C-alpha cells in the first residue's frame, strides 16, 4: 500500500468511533477522521459474531484488498476504520467493493480525477 500504514492502537480506534465521521452499509461501517499526517492509517475490525478465525480472516483479507486496489483514488491523511458486519461474510466481493466505494464517496474520501468529471446531459 502506497500511502497507508496499519492502525493498531486501541485508543485511536476509540477516538475514531467517538469523534470521527461514519457511514453505514449492509456489509460494513466506515469511520474516518483527518489525522494531520501525509499518510493514511487503515484499521480493520471483524468481531466474533462473524464466525471462526478462518472466516474473520477471509473477510479481513477481502477488505484489505479492496482498499489496496482503490488506495490511489482515496485522499491521503485520514484515519480509516472498516468494521465488517455479519452480512459481509456471505456477500460477494463485488458487493463489498461497491459498498466500500459508496461509503468512501459519501464521506468525501475519494479524490476527483480527470476521468471522473460529471457528465453533462444531452438535449
């Protein structure tokens, strides 16, 4: 991951839950907050409700890969925590990816690139 480090400290997770912005989808909850650094920090949370360790690790790997593939579209300098919900276990990869991008857009984490200019309506 280019401009991202792992988020591991419990106090940072708690601060994000309390003071960060959040957005909700059926498969995940996304929390974010500016961190005042040049790089972003990513934390992934999978509770025991999701299943055994094998299941939780699979969900975590999928979410980390989604983040890695779309990291270039995200603005640097944010703490981001993704909390997986039970529905993420049975969801397809494409659904997880769509939910992640929708939540990132809702929280204004996506950067505007030249290819993503709004389209004009044809008369």
